[in-house]
């Protein structure tokens, strides 16, 4: 093996090492933004903050695209305007697959949630505690060196209400 071949081999190894290291950081950043998004769903759906759409979208700009933020806002506000608030928690969040292709990524998760809805107008639980399983596909894009969620698709959903086990 010539000196040039040895140098090329070392350079290829170093490039591969740093590429893998960088991809590992991207995977962790993707996991983090999905966890942040789910935490926002939990917090915003149980509190009565009366944010306007513009403020909510601005708050979400490091986590989602404007379109995803708008959809989440409308979903939450449609419940709140009818006096309904969701109390929920994630029991398990498992990342099945994360694929990165340049400035785009796709993550598949399995999520076990527990939730109930209560009506603040009558101070009563109106949807009993329910266990629900989701298999979710998150599409992400890199924006300003950050990963943000650009689309969310529920691939599978299974529900089980308390007392019906």
C-alpha cells in the first residue's frame, strides 16, 4: 500500500467517523424536538392561557412549521372553546426508526398515552381516563440548523377506556 493510499484510507476513516458523529447528534436533536412537541401538547391542552394564534405560532417556531403549529392551535382551541380540557401524560415513547436524508428526516414512534377530558364549565370529567396507543410518523426539516416538525401522520391508533379491559 502506497503512502497516498494510506492517507486516503485515513481521510476516509476520519470523514466517516465525523459523519457518523454528526448524524448521531442529529438523531438526538430529532428525538428532543419530538419530545418537546409532545410536552407542549400535554401542557397547552390542560391550561387556559388564551394565547392568540400569532403568539402560539411564534412560540412554536423552534419546534414546528407554521402549518403544524396552526393545526395544533385549532385542535386545542376547539376543545377549550367548549370548556373541555385534556389531562394527559405519555406513559411510553419509543423511537422505532429515524432516517435523515439531507435537510429532511422522518421519525417513526410508538407512543402510549393516558388521557381524560374534563369540562371546566361544570367541573366534571366528561371523557373517562383512557389508554391509547399511537404509531406516529413525524416528518422534519432542517431550518436554521435546527430540526423542526413539518408534518405529523398517525399510522395506527388503539384505544382502551378505563373499566373496559
